[in-house]
């Protein structure tokens, strides 16, 4: 029977607080409002393999709750009492900057009889080791099923350990290579037991013709006596085909500081092919009537692309993209790049629809050059409803520079008027903004670029008859930079900014 004890782990901020109002800035520390900063959860799991209770700490990626359909690789760190924070920070720094998929961090405490559970065979001279198989059985048979049952995991796992923990990583690498995809051994004590793990590693590597794993080996300024340089020499001589490995020596690090540096660089190496760029779609043709065909091509920096056509989120088990798709009816294509070890990149989607066929405005009203604008102020995370805003300035604009604004944050602009197109054709519009915007033609949304983001372009198509078309362009700015641009292209008309002469508004 498993005993589970749940405890919120908090990062103690001495004399600090999570939210401090300006009024409280001068308050005494004992009167200031404080809140815990939750960085994970701690569990106590009774292990049959070890015959005792094991303490485990788990940290989830920041986007875990916001993406209920997303699954995550898992990092298992031994010596969790020391390595939980370092490993989590390293993983967060990499994933937060688009260099690695966000990951679940699982750290196993090993303070109780540490040498016994981290080292394999018993060393009669030092009287250390002998229980690594029981800890490995706990991780394999109890911890991994425990995590998989409670969290949305991918079957991609990384094992990381330092010092004796690094020896444990090499033991797992040689005895259970299928359990993990990447192994990070940081300043491992390869000298232990007269270099036993050096001999075992060499024999293991020689027995493998091919091994599709990643192994990262590093050592601090500890010299040849650690035996890590000897491990690197063995890898040079005997690494089998498919094994991606790297050895790095950090002469400016000491044994106690190698865990963060090694975890950061090791994860970066193991997932060096991962990219945060989503799938790129290219289309030829348009759906204007029954019988029309759109050809869709997909490209990615990943090893392969998986996609769905039924609205479900794609995974590594979805259909593999191998040739352009021929689409004859409206469909939502969802696709994701897949990298080494089956780790997905960021998904993207393309909606293929019958294009709106918009008639020109007749008869043409009396007009003047430019677009009417309405300026309002407020704090939003998405486009507000223009009909519910109370403008504090209005007039006619001849550009999208928003020079009438009273401030650089927390405002909106709504442009209305007419767009005149030179001929009847399919037009693709490109709307670029920071933050959110939308392009409406004839009351139909053609491009949606809503939300909080930097200067980002979205595009959409519509068939427009030659002449005037009612246009509405709402825009909002929250914080940081801001901007708005509108371009179009058509057959015989290269992509370009829409000329000011094409805009007008009622007199």
C-alpha cells in the first residue's frame, strides 16, 4: 500500500513578498503582506523495492494548467535534496526561451543511506554501495508509473545525477538503457570501487552495434583522479553507432557547483535539435466553389510532421506527413513537428474554408481620403468590443501611426471606412500588430490577430469584387511596444503595403 503525503514546497524569500503595493513600500517587514511562491509538490511514497519511504519532489512547467491537451517529457534527478531547484531552473530557462520543450521535473531524495542506493555492487574496501538496483527498480516500477498516472507525460525521459548520483546514471545507462532517452552524468565518481563502472561501461559499449541514446558527461576542476576523463576516452574508442555523446570539462567549476551548469548544458545538448518554431503551411489554390482544390504543403525544422484532419490535437501517433495534401472541402489541419526521442515541437493549424465572396459597395457614397478613427483608453488582454467603448478622441487618419494617442500603453484605436480594390480577384491580406488587431471586410472577419504578442503577422483571404468594400480595423495596445501594418497581394499584385489612396471614409 502506497502512502502519499502531499506538501506544497515554497521558496522562502527573506524579508520579501510576492505582491507589494506602492503604499506598503515603506512598511515594516513584520507588517507587509507576504505570500508563498509555490515551486512544486513533495510526496512520500512507500517503496516495496527499497523497503522504506522515499521522498519525491515534482515540479510542473508554468504552462501545464493552461494547456490541458499538452503532454510533457520527464526529467528524473537523483540527489533531489540538492538537485531539485537546480534542475528545475535549468529546464525552465531553456524551455522559457524556446530552446527545449517544457518538462516535468521529478527529484528523488537520497539522503538516507545515500551511497548504498546510488552505488551498485558493494565495495569491500570502502564498505559503500550495493543498493543501486533497488533504487532503479523503485524508479522503474513505482515512481514512473506514479508520475504517469497523475500527470500528462510523454514517454521521453532524462536521468540526471551528480557525484555518486553520476555513478548511478552510468549504472542505469549500462543496465537499463531503455528506461531513459538521455543520461546526464555530472562529475561522476568513476574512481569508485577501483573504477568498476569504467570497466562496466566499456564492456557495455563494446556489446552494442547501435544505441540511439544521448549521453552527456562533464567534470569540474577535479583532475584525472575522478576518472571522468578516462570515461571520455572509453567513449572515443567504443561509442556505438547512434549514440550522441559529449564530454565537457569545466575548469572554473568545483564539485559542488557542477550540478546546475551540467544540467543546463546537458539538457541543451540532449535536445539540441528541438525548435520552438511551429509547422509552416504553404497553399496553392482556393476554395471558391464546389470542385475547387487547395494543395497544402507543410514544412518544419523537426525530423517529421504529424497531423490530423478531424479537429483533434496531433501527437507522435498521428498520421505522418509525407506528401502535399489535396483539399476539396473545408477542413481544419492541425500539425506538429516531432523531434528526436519523439518530443513534439509547438503545434500550428490551418483552416481551409470556402473564401468569402464580397460584393462591392453600391452606390458609392460621398467620401473623403483616409479612415475614421476612434481612440479610447483602457486595460485589456484581448480586443474590446468597439461598440462598448467611449472614445475620447476621433477624426480622420491617413496612416496607422496613431499620433493622436495620449499615452503609449492601455489604449485602443478603431478604424472604419472603405477599401477600394483595383479588380475582382482573390486577395490575401497580411495584418501585423503589437498587440491585438482584426481586419473586417463587409462585416466579415478576414484576418484575426488578437491577443497579447509582439509585432506578429497573420493573414487571410477573401474574394473581392472590384470597387469599394466597407472596412473595420480594431486594434488595442496593452504594454511594451506597439504597431499596426496592413498589406495585401493578389495575382499580378505583389505583396505590398496598401496605398493610402485606397482608403476613404464617408464625408
